[in-house]
């Protein structure tokens, strides 16, 4: 049996924030980062809550790659407030932290009603506003910990592209390539289906049409809006289909070397496509045809897609080799066994169309270097 699950109510457009005024809640707990408070964006959220008479606390302690310690602090404050509305506001890190806070708070006090979880993304990348996944980091052992549970899926996502307008060009590029990686991996995943493929196709089209536009002109709101929608669609796809080895490698590189997640995905993606070509070549050719790339044969379609991904990376200053990520070669090679083992243990690798073994992963890591 094949299933597709979509729990999240999605609200988008310039008036989408007004939905907050219709939420039946008494106390909100806003999880965000210091930048969202400093630039005044958090005030936009608070003003709607004030208008609805909903009390609120802002927890702005989220750092990039949120740590177990941050989540623990958030759980303590959240439970102290007895909040019935949890708002995740920011990039993937803030949304992941908020989801983890809600999840662990419920585990601590299962007798309490679960709060309504609303996600408001300010980047077009993770799709975390509609997924059952949250990634937190054990910074003592330098390991990223993906959580996967239906309880982590937000009840509502509010998509307002104006929050993404000030995103720097480099972050626009990296988060946008994260969207592309989600879409491609969802499309070729072992658990892909008719519904996930539809969302993945639209997301891929949007990335190739609008990402570079958003990169060169942050005020291009048509591009920003479509990238935000594409990010959400890719999230809907991979939440049901799973991902693949690109994410497995990216998680390990992020945990060991603190490489931003979207950037790591962008660098690894073309190498992962080649790695999977024998098992998923037909689907890669379908993607090439979708994007109007040369694809008269499976081999040509695969080569065209790899070239298109690399060209998009290069157009935005993203390297196509791990050696371009400022990781010392000796440190990288000394860590290769650890990286490979992490990849095999990563929950995302399970969906990869080619079943990898330790030696295969090390070969991929060598080629990607």
C-alpha cells in the first residue's frame, strides 16, 4: 500500500499573518533567533498576537544548528509558561528547535494537551514547516541527530515571502539548493509515489526558474514567492518519500566540520546523482526532460542533469567539490571512516535508490573531494 500524508494547513500571501488572530489560544511561545528580534520581524508576529489578546514570550536563543542544550532550555521555559501555542519563526534552525521543544515537552508531560504548532519560515530551503523531521546537534560529540515523528509536523504553516527579502545572496543560494536537493532526492527515493512526484516536479521547476533571480535580486518578490512555495512543496514531497545519500553526507559534514546544511547538499548533489545513476538513471532522465535538458538517452539525461546542477552552483559561487569548502585535506581524509559510518547510520540514507555499503560511501567521498 502507498500512502501520502498531509497534515499542515498552509496559508500563503501577504495577508497570511492575519491567520494568527484567528487561533484559539491564550499563551504563545515564540521560538526564533536573535536576528529576527533585532531586525524587528518578531514584532510583526507579536502585534498580531496582541491584536488577538494572546499573551506571548519570545525565546530567541536559537543558534545555527540548534543544540541539545538550547532545546532543553526552551523546553523548561515553554513548560513554565504553560503555553498552548508554539510559534516557530525563522529559518530551518528555529523551526527545528521549536518542533523539538514541542516534542520533548509532550514527552515530559504527556497528560497535558499538545500545543498548536505554527511554523513561519523566513528562508526558502528546509521545508521544515510541513515535515516530520527535526535536526538537532549534539555539539559535544559533533553529531547531528535527525528526529522523525509525525508529532513533529506543524499544524499550520504561514508563508509570507516578505520575510525572505532580506536574506543575503549566499544564504539564498545555499537554502535554494537545499530545496533542489529535497526535490530531486524525493523524486528518486525508494518510497517515491505519484503524489510526491507531483510536488517534487513543481519544486524543481521553480528552483531552476527562480533561484538565480532571487540570488541576483533580493527584491524580486515573484522569485522569492515561488522559491518559498517550492520549498514547501519539496518538504511535502520528501516528508512522504524520504530523502537519500546526499543528505546523509551533508549531515555528517555539518556535524564534523560545521558546513551549512544547504551548502553541503549543493556540493554533494551532483556527485550523488552520478553515484545513483545506474539505479535511478531513468528517473534522472525524466527530470532532465522536465527541465528541457538534452536527454535522448538515459546517459545523456543523467549527464545533462549533473551539468545543470553544477552550472547553477557555479553561477552562485558554490563550489562543486568538497575541497572548496575550506576543510583541511588531511583532516578530511582522517575523518573519512567516521563520515562514511555516519552516512550509513543516517535515517535519510535509507531512502537512497542505491543501497550503499561502507566502501561505496568512501568512494563517493573520494570523488566528491
